[in-house]
C-alpha cells in the first residue's frame, strides 16, 4: 500500500504551523506528526504475549478515528526510525493494521510526543511502569523484563547487583519492588520459565509461583529428613516439566512427588503426606508472617491478574444507621446518625474493571449519586449525564445560587467531576451552558450565577458539618467519592476524558515556553 504524500513526511505537531524539524530537535521533548512507517515497536518490549484487550482497543481506535492521546516515542542516536518510548506498542500495531485494512490517513498520521533518548535501561523501565500501571502484563513477562533490566544495569555499571541493590535502583527509577518480590520474579524467570512456559504464559500468578517455590523447599527438606542424599532440585524440575499445561494441576503434581519420595526412601505414603503437611504448613505460615509486616511500596495493577475475579462496582464502606435519642434537630424530624465501620487499608486499585465497557455503568451510577445529592438541596443543582469523565456534569442552574450550603456543594461536586481542569476538557462539553461561557471567555457571566470557586477551608463549616446537609446526601457523597476513585484508578486518563492528558498539556506548555525563550535569546 502506498503511503500518502505528506510534506517531507515529518510535520511539526503544533497544529497552527508546519515547520520541518531536524534530528537535533530530538534533544528536547516536542510534538510531531509522524507517519506510522517511521515508528517501530520498542525492540525490548517486556510484553511477550498479545494484549488481552487487543480487539477491544482496536475497536475503540477504529471508532474514534485514531488515538485519544499522543504516542510517546524516542529515537536512539543514529537510528532512522523512532520507536515507542513508554507503552503504546499495542496501539502502534493496531494503527498499522487499520491503515492496511482501511487506508484512512487518520490511522497513518500519528500525533506523537518525542522525548530525548536516555538509555536502554530508562526505556525498558518506562515500558515496565506503563504496563504495570495498566495491569495488563502477565507475571512472567514482568519477571523476564526485570531480569533483562538487571543485566543492562550491571552491564552499564560493570559490576553485579544484589537483589537489595537492584530493589533500590528500581525504586529510584519509579518501579518499586521489594527484594522478596524480586526473589519470586527471579525464581519464575530463571527456574520455572524453561520448565513450565505454557503455565506461565497462561497467566500463572504470584501466589502459585510462591507455592511452587515453597513446595520445592519443603520437599527437599522432607527428602533430607528421611535420610536421603539425593538432590531434589533435578527431580523436581523433571516432574514439574511433565505437568506443564495451561492449567497446572497442583494436586497431581504433589501426588507424584509424594509417591516418588515414598518409593525412594522406603517410607509409607501416609508418613510422607503427614511430613509434607507439616513442612508446607510451616512454610506458608512463615509467608503469612512476612506479608503481615510492612513491605516496600509496590505499584498496584489496575486490573486484577487473577482469573475469575468479579468487578466490584460498589466498593463503599459498610454503613450503619444508629438513631441517637438525645439528638434534636431544631424542631425538625430527627434523622439517623450515620457511623462508619473502620475502613480497610485496601486501595481502590484492587478488583477493578479492566474493560472500557465497564466504564459506562460506573459513570451512570456516579451520575445517579450526584443527582441524589442535588435533589436533597434547597435549590436542586443542574447535574446532567455526561459521556465523559465520571458520568456527570455540573451545569449552570436556572436561578443564581443564594444559599451558602448549596454554593459549597456545587463547587464540591464540580471539583469531583474534574470537568474544567483543562480547556481541552471544557471543549468536550460544548453543549453545556457553563462550557459555552468559558469557551467564549465569559467567565464573569457564569460566576454571576454560581459564584467564584469556593474556598476549601470553609467547606466543612458551611456545608458538610451543618444540620442542613441531609445524612442521606452525605452517604451518597461518600459513595460518589468511592466510585470516582474506582474509575480513576481503573482506567487511563485518556479513556476517562477523550482528549489529551493533563501531563501532555503541561509538556506542550513547557515546550511553548522553551521556544519563546529561545526566540528571545535569538533576538
């Protein structure tokens, strides 16, 4: 298929001008429009298996006519082609497929953020972090990538790194992993990968890998305890290899190991089982003791890597209504006092949706909760359903806000919606009155209706802690915060708001300031 005739192939990413950029511009971050035949996937991509959301992502890119956000690319010194710098290999592959299938230039010309080349270590770690934050990469891919990264660091430094030193280096690179986690990853990459590649590629998780490690240690102690001098490692490797499949059968594996030890040592099968039960119990108990102590910070996957987990769309703390007979509400009907059970320290990044389709019902629920809060106020707010963000948009009410509590609740909900954090997001709501005024630089007319942004220091005194704010509205507010956090931790910003991200805007503005400064210096 012939490529479209673009002006010198590479065009500056600033939409207001088209300036040919030289390779020297790769020394600073900037925008470019590149054709897909000038970009290649990262040759050290840690993902070795196809993205499980591949077809879903492809359908989304096709429907939207391209990518929501910039593709971050870099270029090794001397290379003719750019390559993906920090995640995006799947999206690049999809763009190339769609270009071959449809021949539409929206899939051929890609708006990119070009970042300076640093090193292979930095690029690999950037891909690791990006994949980890999305929670889309099997454990074995992480383990193999970390093995490669450790080798690259050792090659750069000219000396070997202990797991503790490697852990410190990873933390500095933005990918924290404790030495205990690295031990597990190393076991998977060095020992298990050559033996059970099918099971690992199918998604064998951390707990299963740790169980195999404990089994090897326990059976080795069992064999030694019965007076055998045979080395258990080679035997375990051979038997484990025989059981490699997409669904590793732990029961059958243990049965075979028990029979072998019984035959080799002359012990009864019953005694072997009893011995192993004690050893495995001690091993697992020791693991629980380790996990109960504070461990190093880890990046939590956004989507569960364990199979069969269900999506929890109502991860709110349990609530109890306890009427207080001594409570008097200034002559009004008594309302229950809501008390909360202690919150767990579990982050919202567990049991999260992994598919874009899950965003629709979560948005709908958020909108329902925001409207419930609004309907309980003396002057109901104009909370409209929105196909962006968290599913609701705070538009201008029909009447100016006079009530102090309503004023604070309006700005609280607007803050939760994140609808106006950038002009790019404002443009997504061009059908809304509030957005129309902001886009036409008539902020004063909008603030005449809703007031200027509320001071956070008075939020409790003037709204949340007053008797005028209903308890059921407070409950709905807590649920709204929980669900909004769930959305934010589960999906990429470019999926929540279909525009360029806040970080990309920051880089764009930074680049504009840099170019202005350079222009002033030239003068």
